[in-house]
C-alpha cells in the first residue's frame, strides 16, 4: 500500500538501509528504502546485505547483532501489552544509533467507541463482546506504546491515529464476499457456526448502517515512530 511507503519515507532514514519487518502481513509491505537480500522466518522479514536470521528467530529474540539495522517496522507485532516491553527492547538493541522504529497497531479503543457507520467491523464486537475484550488484550493502547518507547530509551517520538482504507463497496453482497475472505479483526475468536451466522446477517446489518448501498470500509490504527539516540 502507498501509505506504508509514505510513512517510511517520512522517517528520513538511509535509502539503502537494512530493515527488519515484523508482525502480521510483514511480507506484504513494499519498501521504498532498503537494499540487499530478503530473508523470511515466520512473521519476520529481513532486508539485509550482511545480517542473517536464524530459523528460531522471533520478534523478541531476533539473534541479530547489536547496532546493525536502520529501521525496525512492527506491524501488529506486539501480541499483548505484556509483550510490549520485550519487543521494544529487542528493537532498540538491534538498531544502529540514529535508526528508527515504526509501530502500527489496531486502535481498539477508537474502534470500539465508534459507530458501524464509521467502522463496520465493530459490528462483530457488538454481537460478541468477548471479541472486543480479546482485541483490547491483543493490541496495546496508544498511551502504552508511547510510554514504552520512552522507557526503552527511544527519542524524538511521535504518535497519531490514522484511518486505513480497506475498500470501497457499492453493494452489500460484495462486502459480504470480502469479509468472508479477508475477515474482520477477531473473527478467528468465534466458532464456524457463528461466522456463518454473521455473514448471513451482514447484508441486513449493512443496509441499516449504509442505506444508500455505497460505503467505505475503514480501520483505525495507531502509528508511532521514534529513533535510537546517537
């Protein structure tokens, strides 16, 4: 998505830097900077000229050398608030002085406090409140991320919310087909029978949410960026 390229360019890092991407869909992100071979292990992708990833590498124990990378991009990589500090410490360790970290996480609080006219996927948490509770445990809040960056030693950080476009739809059935394939956040927490019931009800629900029959699907995310000091 062009959005990721713009966010990374704004970090003003070396154009041929070495980069670690970690988290959901990390391998799908097109990078506007970085050069070298591209290595993948699980949900980690390393763009490097000299570093390497072992088969047991994880986001909290990459096995990479200290002060070796220019950028660490963490996309829904935390897993929980309890994991936040460990992930940030590892990112700090492997970044060169002056290197940047960029974090993107689902902004669950904004999602759950909004109406389905804004974010249709909140319908799932309205039907099954435990899904919303799961998402709150899964994604650290913006304040938690900002505090975590400072405690780890990162400097010059900024944090903001961004609405990510997921698609523009002109009819309900097309949207149902999209949700059936892509899913909503937390849909893996409901049973196959519940999933079928949601999809069957979705055209009716969306008709009440978007009676004109044409709507945008958006998702709120938190973007946080900071640098390892020289």
